[in-house]
């Protein structure tokens, strides 16, 4: 799970990496972070490292076509663009497959380096003057911290903003705007997303039982009660995840916050400006508690929640007949479903319904934001390519990922489930990134996890749990 990645590397490993990077920096690396102006469209192999400002000659390049247009004409053939990110193993294979056709058409060699220790390493590389041309951040909070140093290229003048507005839900662009060294900048572009506002259920048995998908929160609670009267708990919930136990509870709170208060309050909460002890956050936990603390609504009862692994939680839905019916989790959870279970037949999902109509239909997401560190024409071309659905087409076709771009055809998705998911993201009234991933580690991957676990297990009252979570900010 991404929730816990990158936060467990030992101090010794970080120091070792730091020393290694310093040696590399002393060994003649000419990559600096002092902004060097580029001269589009002429490509260069010399790393013209970045600051927060784009080159003023961009308008001249526009007359001859965008960097991507020029790349497709072979202008940058023989150049290379370095990229660093968290994709390894199967994900790296899928990523490299998705860029293969672009490389063949343009002659640009995208040299991707994947690492399981990306989060721990990227700061060291940037600080050591060894930043990649492009980096893939699965946690935008980490990118935000680097953006403040002025070492991330501001994409406002690099990419056509009107094209971006046409190809992305406004919320994606809002979430790419971060504090730079001298003001707000566009710190990155979104290329891959996961959806976390989904309630999974056993479709065939659900239909056979005569149940209907709820459209509102009240409908969902009424159905939860009806299923209980029929003799089953509606929900199967697990938050056990080893050292990361409790992260699954944060997704519930984030989803409910988006349905019970304004997006602005959500943003303030994520930044620490709206405390966990506020009425808004307490209300969100109380809404969740109406399900979690009702022994008739949860498989195994409330206390089983903290001892059930999140990946094991869906299992009761696949028994015959089902012993539970609903599981709220991101779309990655299908990898934990039985291999024999078929999407759109044996299982499906419905959107976690709105609570207060004034907040529309918000969607909680996670995903990857790509940032640019070195400003050269061929790097611009690659970044522009990554704003197109075409850049992720083969990955979409292989399943398990949702494209955030509007020009990604729904026909590319291999299941009706994924097509509906993509449409949900495109049509969302509000999109917000997973809040705990945006918070500092002491909170989002620390007191938030522990506080929710203590509350659900009964070792802390709600008020005490919220105070405990808030202490992460205070410290």
C-alpha cells in the first residue's frame, strides 16, 4: 500500500544514501539547480537545470508548434530524458510499455529509473544537484515540500494552460498548484489516478436478493438496516495493516469530510489549519461511527475491525451466500478478490453516496503527479505528452488504473466497471487527493492511524482520540 511506502527507511539508510549522493555531486556532476534559459526548439543534451520560471522564448517556439508537435516531427531525435519514480516490477513494465510508441515516433529516449525507496531518495538527489529531468510523485505532499525550495520548474509557462483546462477536471489543476519559492506555481501534471470513493458489493447475489443500489446516504443507511433485519451485517471492514494499521480508517474520514463540509475546509484540514478537534472533523467521525460502532452492521462486530487485514475484509462477500455485502475501498482492492470472481458479474461497485446535497458528488482520489526539474525542449515535449490520454492508453487497457485526462477514451477500458469509474472522475463536482497522504508523516502516517485505531478498539474516547491525532500537528 502507498499509505506506508517511503516512511519506514532507517536513518542509517538515509545517511548512507546522502553520503553516496554527495560523492556523486563531487565527482563532476554538472547538473545544477540554477535556472538556465533554453532556446527552443534546438535540443541539448546538457542539463539546463531549473528554477521556478519557464524560458521567455516559449512564445517563439509556439509559432513553430508546441514541443510535442516538434518532437513528433523528429526535432529531438537522439536526445534523452531521465525520469525517476516509484514504479518497479510489474508497474515498471506497464509504464515502459505505455511510452514505447512515443519513443519510437520521436526518437527521444526516456530513461526511467524505478525505486522502492523513491520517497527517501528524491530529496537527496535534488539537494545534491542530481535531480532527474522528471520525477513521479505518488504523494503530492512530498512534491509540495520540494516546490518551496524553488527547484521545481513552474509549468504555467511551459504547458498550454487552455489545453490543460480542456483536458482535466478543474480540481486536478487546482491540486497541481503549490507554493513555490516566490509564490504559487504549477508544480506538476497528473498522469495516473486511483479512485477511493467506491463501495464494492457481490453483484449477482445483491441483484438476486432484490436490493437496489442506494443513491443517497439515507438510502444507504436504510439498506444497511434492511440487510441487518434480513440476518446479515451489511459491512465488512478491516483496518489491520501491520505497522500501517489504521490507514483504511482515514479513507472513510476523508470521504465523509468531503460530503459534510466545504472543499475549502477539507483543504484547511489537510494543511493543519482546521484541527482534528474541530466540530467538522468530529462530525465526520460520528457519521462513520453510526456504521462502525453498530455490531449489527459490521461483520464480526466492531472489535474485529482492528484485527481484520484490509485485504482480507472483502472475503465474506464472496461466500455463497454472502456473509456481508459492502466494502469501502479504492479500486486497487480488486487484486485481493478471488481469482475466479468476474468483474461486472460477480462483483461491482457503487459510488459512496452524497450526504449533504450542497456539496455535490465529490470523489476522493490518489494518483501520480509528474514534476519537471530540468528545462530543455525535449523534456517539455515529454511533459506535454504526459498530459495526454495517449500517454497512459496501454496501461488503461491492461486494467487497474484510471486516466485523469478527458481525452482518454472510455472505449480503452476493458470492463464496464472501469469505464464507469473513469466517467465518475471526469464528472466529479469536486476531486480531492487522499488527505492523510498530504499531511506530514507524523500526522498522516502517525497519529491519524493510531488515533483512529485506538478509538475503534475502544481504548480511547472520541474526544481523546481526536486530541491524540491533533498532537501530531502540535509536535
